[in-house]
């Protein structure tokens, strides 16, 4: 299991992608699957940076938590914030990221409330839009 906590700032998103991509690579995912994971993770993390926290909230409390679990046949990534929560379904102009995540991952679950939002991204290496057939 990987547990990573970084400030909710755009300059930390590439670090989050690199660390999770490394875990996925070690778990045997293909480059295409890893690319899908990185895009979905970017969408979830960018939502935290843009929408999760109030401007007046203490900067030390504005973080992105990423948990990554490798299980036989799948990788589960949980992206969590401790912000204001989001309306479900999101406004049409802001819900595109969830659609992108859903098209790239095998499963996407969102839980939100006044204590924050958690996005669960699940991917299996043998399933996906870029499965290669030798």
C-alpha cells in the first residue's frame, strides 16, 4: 500500500502521477494502462486543486491524499480531500472529468460530504480500452 499526502497545488500533481505510475508499473500494468491511470488520476487530483478547498482555508489543511492498493488482478487508487464537498451530480460544465475517469478506469466511485470528497479509481491490467492482443 502507498499513502501519499501532498499540498493541493498544481505543482505537486506531476509527483503524484509519477509515484502512482511507478506502483502500476511494478504491478505489471502495460504502458497504455498506466497512461489511462495517469489521466484519470490527473482529473481527480486537478478537481481537488480547483474545487475542494475554500480560498480562506488554512493552506496547511489544503491537501490531496492518495492511497494506492495493489490486489491480485487490480490496482485501486483513492484520491481524497478534506474540503467542502461537491454537488452530485456535478454541474454539467464541471462534470466532464468524471466522464473521462469513467471511460479510462474499470470502476469510479465518488463519495462526498461536508468533510470532503473521495474518488476511488479501480483498474485491472487485463481489462481496458487499450488491451493489447499478441
